[in-house]
C-alpha cells in the first residue's frame, strides 16, 4: 500500500502541509524540518520520483557601494539563503545618472527588489514602483512609503552606545559618521548620541566633535588624523561603522596612542573582522542573518504589494577590547 503524506509527517513530527511543501517545492521548509522529513522517508523506505523545484522568479539587489565589509557579509548571507525560497538573485549596481538598470527589469522576471541605499535616486524608485514590484529597504529607513523596511532602531542603538561610553567616564566623544541626511540611519544615530550627552548636560558641538564622510577604513583614518592634527580634546571615538572605527584606531596608533588605554573606540555593525582586528573591536551588533531572513520572508506574499511592513530587530553592544574607563590622559602630552 502506498505511503501517505500523513504517515511521513507523523514519523517526522511535522505537519502534512510541511511534507507537501518539501516534496513539491511550493514553499519554504526549514533545515531542521527538511532533515526530519528526509530521515522519516528513509526510515519508511519512501523515495520520491523527483522533487519539484519551483522557480518563484528573481530578486534584484540594488547595490550602491561594494567597498563596505558590511554589505559583503550581507551578500554572502543572501546567496546562501535565497535558494531556500526558490528565488534566483541578480545584483544591479546603481550608477549615478544612468538608466542601465531598466535593461534588467525588461529582460528578467524580477518579482522583488532589495534596496541597500537609503537615498536611492527617486527616478529608480518610481520606475520600480510603476512595475508593481514589492521592495524592501535593507538595514535602513526608507523615504519611500511604498517600501517595506527591515532595520534596527538606530536612535536607540546609538543612544545606548553613547550611554555605555558615558558610564566609563567619557564625555568628550568624537563622532565619525556618514553624511547626515534627512532621517537616514546616520542622522538617527547622531540624534541618539546627542540625546545621551544632553542628559548629562553636554552639548555635542557638530563643528568640533563630528567628522563626516564615507563610512570606510580610509575615511576613519583621515578624519581621526584631522582631529589629532587640530588637537581636539577627546577621550573616546564612536564610529558609525566598524571599518571607520578600525581606521580611527590605526590613526591613533600612528600618532603614538594606545587603544583603549589612551582613547576608547566604539564601532557599529559587528562585521566578522571586528572580532579579528587587534585590539578586538567593541561595537554595536546588527543582526545580519535575521535581517536577511526577514527580508526574504517579505517576498513570500508578493500579491500584497501595497501592504507595507516595518520590521525592527534587536541590537546589542558587543564588549571586547577597545573601550575602558577614562583615565584622564592628556593625549597631546604623551
């Protein structure tokens, strides 16, 4: 007598619907459930003639900047996870004043779009919206009300990071940031920093304590060196990317200063290199794996393009080796 889906489901400890999805390829099945179904099938001597692989179409990822390690780790996670959802993936660089991206949408079955750039060109946004394609803003806020968002609370994360530095006795804190724009994540993080310092009666002077540029290692080094050359009085650095923080640490080292003995440094993102860099970087952890999962899950319901969801995921401070109690060192008299 032929085996039934219910029999396999009973042995596997999953629902019959999960077994059906697994063998038909009509939906996502977790690795754990897939393992149990495979084990139950083997135990019962069931071998399907074939498993269908449903092609749900293509998810396009619009990429503004591949220099950042954060995006590299995101892309690696996307590539690993997207086959589970029966999608293919294409990466489209966003080139200023170019309409090359339209070729992809004309020639490919693109059913969803992931934005990495909070300030992506409005012409691109409107073109994709005209196609009735679901879009998700990844790890940032979107100025476009038509896009879903998956991110952390950047104000709260930066507030908590600044409070952590304050708890170590630091009040003179340099901020290394991306350019502050509208309600973007860098603007929100700066707002969180100001709020924490205002609570202890410290006014964060943007002209003296804020350095802006692309959030790269090179920029972190250059901005920190500028502050040192100007003899800015500070005891800590809060950088809005780990790479900026690492660049800052290198500039401090070249100036003859030690981290954290002379200056504490706090990063943001918790990329893989943060735990490998010497000294190991204390930083704000962004949950990349969860970002990717929630983003891909958003494309499971492509029919409701107009149902906009904002998903806010938890962050946490990862305490390693670059922050310590302020010892009141005058870094220019060493």
